[in-house]
C-alpha cells in the first residue's frame, strides 16, 4: 500500500474523512505531535492502528473529539473534568475518565479497561477532520511503537510509509511533546507529564496532583518504561560527550552537535526534542549524551520522554 500525502485543504480533509469512514488510517497533525487516526467506534480500524504501530494491545489509546460535549458522550463527566476542560481545552491535555456505559467505543481503545482517555485537540486541521468525519478518532502518535514521536510529516513517512493510507500534511507541530494526561477516575493523578505544565493544572484544580508510580498498572498511553526511543543508546544528565557519543545539549552546552534550546527556553526545547532525536537517529549516531534539563514546567515532560528513550529496550 502506498501512503498518500494529502494537502491540508478542503479536498484533502474530505479525502481523509472518506478514508476514516472506510476504516483506514490517516496520520494527522495536532498541536502536540502527529497522530495516527482511525475511527474509534470501528474495531477493525483500531486493530489496524495496533498493527501499523506494532503496539502492545494492553496499551490504551487516546480518543480525540471535537469538544467537551462530545467528550461527555464517551466518558463520565465530573466537576473536576469540567474545570479542567474549560481551562485547557482545546489543547494538550488528556483526561482519563470512567468509561460511559453504552458509549460504543471499540473495546480495543481502552485496552479492556473501564476508563477512557479523551482529548480535544487545538490544531485546526485535526478539528476540521473531526467535523468532516463525524466520528471520535483514536489517534496515538504516528510512529512505530516505542520509537521517537513524529513532529513533522517526514517523520511519519520514515516510520509508517506503506503501512497507512495517508498523511495530512500540516507542517511542523507547535508543542512537540505529547499531551499531559490526568486521571480522573478517583483522586486526580498525573499519569503522564506533557505539553501542559503540571503547575498550571494544579492551579486550576486548587490542589496538588497525585503521582503515578512506574510499578502501577498501565492505565494511559506513554507509560511503558521503554518508549520514544532512538536506535542509539542514551546517557542522560551528561556534562559533556565521551568517545563515540554525540552531544544533545540544552542552554548552550559546549561542543553539542544539536541543542534543544540555546537560550534555555523549555518551550523551545519541548518543540525541538523529537525532531533532534530523529536527526541524530538518521545520522547514524550509536550513542547520545544528553545535557541536564531542569525538572520544572515543560522540563518534566522532556525528562520523562528522555528517561523512557534511554531505558533498556524490551527483547
């Protein structure tokens, strides 16, 4: 199968919606990363997502919807959900809610659990496709499972060309790391740091979030220990590179081949992270040394992705 590239115009959106209706997969731009979209109501389409990505079936998917009203169709709503949705949707925030009985979502979306991860994307192309297709879209990152997430169309094609029907070309993504995931099936809990700083969420809730432990069960996307990984080995919190390593810097690290942000801007660093890892991967680097990144704001999401990228890869 040849993967078509669709222009982000009315004709391209119409073609993408037709493919979605036929149970096919289309890579779409969001403000975070490119997502691999399929009809979340269609188990065949969702199974194709797992097949295309080589993704473990116990890892749930995020359902993308047009607005809060649509979210309430699939997840049980609460005052906390409403507060966060009003503050941050559309945007890089995913809420894990109790799955509404009779919602009609494919059981594969929630990996057999009684909760569902839902997000309202801010990207105009994603919103246009949601409107045109009229369906909730299951859309994990458009990359082979465990590999670097795609922030540009060529990243998608390098990993999935020939395995999906089409890609809607929206150019580079603005945020560059996946959404922050908050669990609301009980005490509000941070399940994955991401493109929305935890501090902003805690301010909106008026209370600190509980933290997910790596020993807890996988309840949301992006919680596997090894994830977002290049083929190279990675050494974190490095002041300089060793023999055989290339240096990924932050804040103007001397001798770095690439720098996430010369000025030390965490927003710029988040947007550059996956693109720089892709560049180093394509260059054939065998080992990457990564400079320290502050553990605050978007630095939490950056460090989370780096730790997972550096973790031992499963056999």
